[in-house]
C-alpha cells in the first residue's frame, strides 16, 4: 500500500468542493455516469483500432445501492486505470483544476457553477460522500488492479487488489445529510433526468416481466427477471434522417413528452458537423393565441448527457416555444447562462438553428402547400414572433409566411401585394392592405369592403400590431389598415368624391344636434357624404391610436414614448342617409333618434353594455310604439 497527499497548496479545498462545486448536489451522479460512459467508449475505440485486444461485448454501466453499508456504487466495463494513471488523472490533473477553480472564485464563490473547464467532475462525489473508493483495472496487458481511497482530506491511499474484470467501480460512502441518494426512487429519478439517452446501457436493479408460454387451454404465464435498463442508448436524434420514418419521429416525441397527448405538427432534424457539431430534433407543437406560452420544453444535451431545459441564449427566443432535443459537444457541460450567451460557438449555433428551421419550413411549404396552409393557424405565432425578433428569419420567412383573406384563400406577402395592387392602391400611390382581427365582430365592415371588391386579410394573433409596424417600415408606400378604422372610402381614397344631399346650413345644424347628444370626451364627430344605403352612424377607431394601444398591451412600448391614451372613437355621420332628414325635421324625439343610431353603431362594435344596454332596449320598444 502507498500513501500520499494530493499536491495542493490551497487550504481547505475539500470543504470548498463539498459546499460550492455545484449549486445542485444531485449533479454528482450525472458526472460519474458520464465518466463511466467516456471510459466505456474509449475502450470501444481502442478495440476498433486494434490497440486493445478482445471484442467490445455487452457494454454496461451499473448503479447499485447498499443501504446497510450506506454506499452507492457506479460500475463500468470501460478502459480502467493503472496506479500511475490514478495518480496522474485523479491526484494531479483534477486537483490542479481544483486549485485554479478556488483561486479564481474564492472571492465570489456564488458564481462557482462555471466549472466545466476545470476537470472536476469526479470530485463532485465529495459533495455527497464522506469517503470515496475507486476499484479499477486497466485494459492494458497484465495490468495490476488497484484501489484508491480518500476520506475528503488531501490524504489518500493506493493499494493493489484482486479484480477480474477490466473497468472501474466508484464507491461513495454517502454522508448522513445526503442519505436521500440511498433511495432507489431518487436514483431512478436522477438517472431518468440526466442519463436517459446516454449511449451505454445503464442498469439500476432488476424488474419482473411476464410472458405467456403455450397456446389455448395450455397457455400459462411465466414471470422472469431482467435487468432494469433505464436509458435508450440510441435515441432518434443520433440516427441519420434517412433511417427514420415519420412514425419514428412521433414515437420519439412520445418518449420525450409522455404526458403530451397532441401530436406535433412538424419536425426538423438537425444534423451538422461543420463549423461545429450539432444534432437534434425540434418539433412544432400547436400554439394557441394565448401569449402566456410555456418555454423550457427544448432539452439541451452534450454527447447524450442532459445539461438543461433552459436553452435561453442557445436557441433563438422565438424557437423556445418549440419542443425537442439539441445535442452538441461544443456546448460546455457545466456553465452559467451568462457564459453561454457570451460564447462565440453558442451564437453560431443559434444562427444555424434559425437558418435550418427557416429552410425546413420553406421546404415543407413548397413540397405540400395545402398541408402547410392547413397548419398555419397552429404555427403562425411562432413564425410571426420570429419575423419580429430575428432579421435573418424575417428575410427567409417572406417565402412562406401566409396572409389568409377572409374568403379562405392564402397568400404569401408578394402574392398578396400582386393580388390587390390594381384595386387597393389609393390616389397617392399607397398600397392599402385591409385587415381584420375578428371576422365576427368586424363583419359589417368586412362586407362593406368586399362589396367594393377589396380583399380583407385575417390577422388575429396578439403580436400582429408589432409585425405590421415592421412590414410597413420594410415596404415603402405600403400601409396596413384595419377594416373598421374608418369608413371604406376614407380607408382607400380614390379621386371621386361623394356629393352631400344636405346643404351646408343643414349639415351644420345636424352636426350641432349630434354633438349635443354624443359625449365629446369619447367621440369625435365626423360629417361625411356616403351612399344612402350605408349606415347612418359608423363608429371607427383610428389605426394609429388602436395600434398603439394594442402594442402597449403586448409589450413593445408604443409610439414616441407616449403615455396611456384615452379610449377615443370617431363617429362618422352619414349625411346622405334618410334618417338625417328625419332628425332635422322632427319636432320631438331628435335626441332619441340620435341616441338610437349611436347605440346601434356601438352595438356593431360590441361597445354597448350595462346601463347603456338597458336604456337602448327600453328606447327601442318606445320607438316601436
């Protein structure tokens, strides 16, 4: 037996490791299983190139609990270590990393999660164990098996032992305060969380299964015991897209999200090896109009080891509404979010994912436009959000982002402009895109526009005001106007003007009567000569004011730093409607007629309720008498 002290100069390094190495002590199991996986894969590689003899058979990592001895065992059949290698890799390299770690973070230990590049994975054991043993035998010919032991102080011992199988067993003597890690359910939970897709089978105990032997009356059930393998070593993202069918992608989605019952709409298989390594599968779920969207659905892995489901800074913000897996060895395993966001490789990864998603969507659109159109309502929020937040995605999305019109047709932006350029260009050369945010509520205005031969686009997601602002900025002489923001001839101004049936004096008198009844703090009265068949009163809300309000409600400020705007509407009085003549000539009930027409206009905009609704109903019956 040989004894020694780990060569460190920093005082009290073990208490620091034990307390501050990771913010979450459960990480130790991920680290040790990752090390066991690396050792196993290294042996596989050495056998393949002829540097190790034998065949790579039955690779396995086993986790055992001995509650009586209060020990947790991590056993692999990997490359193993010699006595010299233990001294080098355990006592020297890792602890030189530990010294650097403590030196860098001793004054700001709260940031000590940033330790991926210090090589300290093995020493996370001491966060949960009072003593750690390593029993190991190297693959090298005639290698002597050895045991390393350390009780959480710089002192260690190494001695020769008998061990038949090549590989390593780590034995953790779990401390009293960490005894939760001696519970099978807790270990199962951690293995499922961090290691369920690792490339080497991981055994944790056994389980019983039942099979039927024989047929008919002779059939009987027989129970048998098998290894409880908790992971899937070859998940879908590790395979080539050409080797997978649509059903394989759906099955993997169910494996990732067993409690999610809806099928995904699309999947995007990521597979790149230059200028960085990245694999993964992203799924488009159904997204509702609700802006309270749950993120943290994409899982980040490094070489099939789970890292986090908070992918902020790695995946572009708008794609965090997707689900799926991203795996990249170029993303450090243990880093802070601020480190990730500043890392150059990570930024390139985010850019690649954006490009890949855009290209895939365009491919789906071109391959089966009908299917894409059928799913547009479920994915439009993600795409519109991407167009707002990522300039490169905005450019690419012009090819497949849809603008559905209320009659059921779907157009890309260029198709829409081409479709309406002859009918919806105003006298100043502006192309006016009429849109509705609610087909039912704005039905009367839509009908009026359609009667003129105009197309009305349905844009009803909550971020539309922001998107319209961007589209108008990007396209000179193009304006989006909601169909109820003015009467139709004012929305698309042509050269012709309507002649009023009233004299100037009659119009002035009529305006006075209306203003006496209509509250000035809420309505701006606007006298217009419209068709006699148009409504007598039309309530509109200017595009500018309404859009500002909507943008403020969904974030993004508003315009020019202005504060809260009052609820103001335009009341358009149709001077050519027969009711106007009746109001002017009436000896009584002038106010009733004005109030009735106003309430009918409010009713069409869903603006009448409470006492106003009660008064409207009473007045309606009185006027019918």
